[in-house]
C-alpha cells in the first residue's frame, strides 16, 4: 500500500519535471527567436 507521503513525493517529482520541461521549452524558443532575429538583421 502506498502512503500519502510517497504520493506527495511522486507528485512533487512530476511537478518538478513538468516545470523543468516548460522552462526548457521556453528557453529554447527564446534562443531560436533571438537567432532568427540576428540572422534576419544581416
């Protein structure tokens, strides 16, 4: 049987992984947009 603490740990890990993925995607999108602007300027 899974205890409540174990469930909270799993939920915390899922939330952390989800936030990490969203942050990574936004960072990659920002870098790509900046590169496109830099290439477009020339």
